[in-house]
């Protein structure tokens, strides 16, 4: 009930973004079951190391952080598991629609310990801020990055 009250209290624009994120979370979760990641990311610039990114305006940075937070909140409300990769793909899609550049990383935890014993993780950076997938990203070695 508390979640519903929080949702109702959101401004209309954020409600729309939340609903869009929720639908995209389900769509990407389903897509990742049937479609290879290489095909999902085919329109992005792929590299095995981080790429240089343009600086963002303060408005773009704030919008990117807002999108990341809304997607994280929407992920909690989905009926299926919407973990880091699914959230990153949704944030990326919404940022592209807003014209905000960024890049996301896929990493592995070679030590196998920490970060709730995750062996892989995805996180997204806009400017110099992690806007999605933040917890524990420093414990992972980057194996792939995707920029737009």
C-alpha cells in the first residue's frame, strides 16, 4: 500500500517514466532469455575497455540519475527478477531516447568473493557518475563496454 501511495504522489511525467521503465524491464528480461546480448547491443559501440565519453551538462547528469533511480524502483515492482543487466539495458534505452550519452560495462569478479558472491555485474555510467548497477562495481574487472 505504501508503494502505491508513493507512486500516486509522483508527478505525471515521473509516473509515465516509471510505467515505461516497468514495461521495458519485463520486455528486456524476456528478450535476454531468447535473444543473444550481442544482438540486443548491436547499435552500440562495443569495446573491451572503457571508452572516453563527452562531458554532460548538469541537467543531463540530473536526468540520468533520475532515470537510474526510477528504473531501480520499477525493478522492485516487477513480477520477475530484474537484476543489474536488465536494469542497465532499460536505463540505456531511456537515456538514448533523451539524447544523453553514456556507457555500460560488463564485469567479472575474478576473486569470486564479495558483492554478494556475484560472479558477474553490469553497471552504467553517465559523465563520471554511476547511474545504474552501482553496488559493488569496483570489485569487478571490466570485460566489455558499450557506449552510445
